[in-house]
């Protein structure tokens, strides 16, 4: 009998003649958590799709042993029945169905005659949500009522309901808050104690270090190393992933910030899409100078995305704002109007708002400026392709062909495509909403370098990020949002995470009262 619950031996997988996996080995014991690390496009998700039979046996080469016996699954249902359950990076929920119905989809509890036993399913769903420290969730409500972080935990509840022996988590914390991540890691620790094995794929290497017993690193579809986490450091994992040492994760580069105020934003107020009586952003005003990188920080629900979506004309709810470009009021009531004024945005949710899934990589890049290549009513495909290939090279997008469907790329490479697309109109102002979410360390470094290069060219950047270290690592100035209010506007000179968090958590009224008390306590000058 093998010591390993699962073994993957010499796994090879190709797409259109291009090798995605070239002889990968992976082993895991019951109760063990293995961190699977690598850059975007390294083959991590492809390897897990082989294991879970998203790619059925026969479409790849090599061997999988499950509890010592060959596993030759043709369907996901077969691997789930064996006890292998994958939670994909892109959520697989049906928004219109209830939390309970999503948890039991395909595994419903039925009464005699085939009717659904909703009472039993609701009871089990409530128990699962309580186990995930979310007892407040109404399991009878549709999933669309809940945010991305809560939906991620519904996916985990769905997996737990299938009694997984091996749980595969692909970037599970990318949309979670700090408190939700803590809950997730505690759940994994509890599962390990019960003998459940986990494969944890994440670019957040601090999470890998905390939760994983063993780390396997792959690069360009090949196996680099498998070592105990106890013998590794985060820096060592990074160097194995990218093939070189990265001394500074935030490569700050000098760039001149002009005296000219490029953008003036006055009195932005946004109302909740589902509850128009509730304000999501409350009377926010700020300025942006030429060549400045302005970070926007705040806790989840602070109104950051609503604020920047309004500037791009993409906010779906009722809103009011005055936007001035070079001192003149402009109309940004739609994205096309914003783009014409030189304001472009890389959205938070690339799947929903950033890519056109049915289009190829090249078309996704050139889409905003197709008119540039139109001559006498026809697209000059040669000219368009030349630009596309330049952008693929400049942003180091890993794709077998510019004609490859964009959904065939890893999440991080899709993000680079969206960034390339939004640079095509040559914006004066570039808004980046969570630009490095789901992006590996090496690609983050490249994005930061590109941001500094754009700033040197005089482009002004607004960057929203949930990672405070990232905000402080690249911003010249930081706006701090909290419950829809602008609670702080700081020059990033010695600014600390503690100062940012303190501002985010302190309402304006409380800040004003503290300031007044401080002034009244001060000695009066003679």
C-alpha cells in the first residue's frame, strides 16, 4: 500500500502542439497540504484540471494513482465520487439559485417520489455556513445577494458537502477580506486534522508559508523543486518561481510629478444599485496631478470601486459628480465618453468587465481602437497584428498565438491583455482597480515597472488595491476610504500601514471631534 493518497507521475499535456505540462510529478499524503507555486501560465491550473478530469484521461500523458490504484477518470463526477474536489479560481455558482441550491447542485437530497427535501438541505447548508463562521447567511436567498468573498466561502461549503478526501483550492483567497482569509486558513487546518489533503494554489506566499507542509514549484510547465516548507523562505520560493532573485518587490523609480492639476473630482456621490436610498460614496472630492500615482486604500465595502467606476462612466447605479479635466467640466456618463477624454480603466473583475470571452487575444487588445486600423471601411489586419504583437512582447503575455481565445490564457495573462487593451487609446489618466489580483510575483513586478514608466511619460494613475503593502510600495499619494467617506489624503513619505488603517476605521465626525479636542487642549499663545 502506498504512503501517498495521490500521485501524479510524468504528466504531459499539450494544446495545439504547445507543451503546457512537460513531465510534472506531484505527490500528497492524507492530512497534508501541498502548496503549488509558479508564475501565471506555469501550468498550475492545467495540472489540477488534469487531476480533476476537467481534462479527461486520454487527453494527457502520464499516470495518476489514487490510493495506490490507477485513476483514469473521464468526468468530473468520477473524480468527485472518488473524493477529489476542485474549487476553481473563477467561481462556479449559479447566481439566481439560492445558497442551498448551489451547495447541493447535482447532489440534491430528495423525498420519495423525487421531490426536493428542502428542509433537510437547508438544515445541512446552515450547518456548513456555521462551520465556515458565516451563520448570518440566509441560505434560502439567491447567491447574487452576497459579495465575492461570501460567494467564495459558499464554494468551499459546496466542496465540503461532497465529503472531499483531497481538496484543490485554486487562488481561494483572491476575493476574500483579511478576516475571511483567517477563517479559510483555520478551516484548512481543521480539515488537515481530520485527514483531508489539500492542494493550495496561491500567489499570496505568506498564506502558503502558514498553511502548507510541502511546496512544489513549477515553471513553464516543468517541475522545479519539491521541498518541505520548513526548509524554505518566501524569498526562496519567489526565486524558484521566476528563476532569479527579486531583491525589491516594489521597484520604485523616480518620476516627476507636475505642478499642473490634470483631474479635479468634486462631490462624487454614488447610491447602492439594489437600495437607492443608501449611499455607497458620500461627497468625495480630490485632485490628481500630471505623472502622479495616486493609491486608493480602504477596507472592503469602503466605496473604492464605486468611486473609480463613476469616473469611467461605468457605475450602474444613480450617482452625482463633477469631473474637470484641465479645468474644464467633462461628460463621463459612459466608458466610451471617458475614453474619448483620455480616461481609461482596468476593472476589478476582468471576467465580467475586462475581456470579451469569445474573442481572441489580439482582438481583445485592439478592440478600443479598431477605427485606427479601418481604411475605406475595412480593417488593415496586418497593421493591427503588428501592434498586437508589440503589446504581447511589451507586457510579456504568454500566449501560443494572438488568435488564441483569451479564455485559454491563465488569469494573470488575461489581466495583462486587459491592461494592454486600456493602453491602446493612449490615455492621459489610467485607472487600475486591483491591477495585480490573481497575478504572480514576477508579473506584479513587471506591472509595477510599467506603472512607473507610464508615470515618467506624464500619465497620471489612480490605483485601487486591497493590499496595503502594494499601495504604500508604489503610490506617491494615498487616499483612504471608509464607509463611503474620504477619511484621509496622505503624501506617501514615511506613511505606515497602521496610519492608513487608523484613518480607514475612524469616521470623519470622530476625526473632527478628536482634532477639536486636541486644539482645545493646546496652550493658547500670548
